[in-house]
C-alpha cells in the first residue's frame, strides 16, 4: 500500500519512508510512525511522518498495520 492517503497511516504503523537526503536516490528507510506531520488528507509525494527514532520523511510504502 502506498502512503499518499493520510487515513491509511496512524501512530504505530510500520512504514518505509524516503528521507530528505535520500530523495534523489529513492533509498527507503524502515520504521514505526510516531507522528503524522502532513495535515492534508492526501499528498502526491507521500504523507510526511516522524518515526519513533526521530527521523522525518515521506511514506512510500506501508508495511503492516501495526508492529509496536
């Protein structure tokens, strides 16, 4: 599942994000969502989130509903 719809993502969701510095390469980083930073219902580049470890990026894939 892609991360362009905000209602598909909630705290505790396991996701793969692209960090700002990795946007050119498209390298994905796995983590658990702590906060949702995008206020819009949809975003074409992915919903911006903060992971539990503090990294911020846009969701490209949703791995599982919850893993925490």
